[in-house]
């Protein structure tokens, strides 16, 4: 038996704790299954709504020459053009998009960001570099950050080693929670 395994025999049944535990775990399983089902249903329903809004209704209205508004079932339906998307992440696609943007005379909307990543112990260098760039007329935004997983690992190491750590000032919260997986 490892540190993470406890047997049900250690829970006294006369206290009612075992029954409460069984009911709680059963409810957890049921609720987790319902959440998964609802998330899947929401995704499917959203896809259906988008199909109706973006394909079926526009096709019906366009094929019948309806360009204005239409009132139906107590709702007013109007058509509008919508644009959505995001700047390409892939380098080749991003370069092609940039070329197209320049072709469309859209260079003015391009924002350039120069990022210099310095190590954990180089905050002083970052401040010096920011001052130098600012003195040359550049708008400088100096930010410090800690990756959330790095912060959690740091706090967990201190906590497990018994060292002093206040979670709240770091934006962290320490709690105990049960984990569930299929029994082997």
C-alpha cells in the first residue's frame, strides 16, 4: 500500500461515514457524467444554431430575394455580413497574410512587438534595458511575470518542505481535494 492508498476498512462503518462516502462518490460520478453530457450537448446545439443562422436561413432568404427584415414567430430576422477569424499562427501563413495586408495598404494596422526574454535572475538587466530604450525615445512596457505552473510548483515545493509560504498574496489557494479514477 503506497502513501495515496487507504482502504475502506479504515473507515468505521458504525459512524455512517462509509455510507456518506459511498453516496458522495456516487453523486460525484453522476454529476461528472451529467456535466460531460451537457458539454457535449451544448457543443452539438451550438453547431446546429450556427448552421441555421449561417446557412439555412441565409439560403432561404437569398433564394427568395428577401434582403430586408422579416418578422416571423414573434421575432424580427435581419441579415448582416459578419467577419471573424484570427491572425494566422503558422509562420508561412502569417507571412502570406502580411504580404496580402501590405498589398491592401493595411500596413498601418500592423503592431510590432519586440520581446526580450531574460532569465529568472535577470530582472535588473531588464530594468536597465527598458531605461535605455526609453531614453532613445521608444515606448517601453516592462512587465514581469511568472508562469502559473512555475508558481504552483514553487509554492508546492515550499509547502511540502514545510517552509513558510502565504498563498493568498501570491494569488494562490491551497485546499484538499479528492481525485477520482477508475479502480484497477
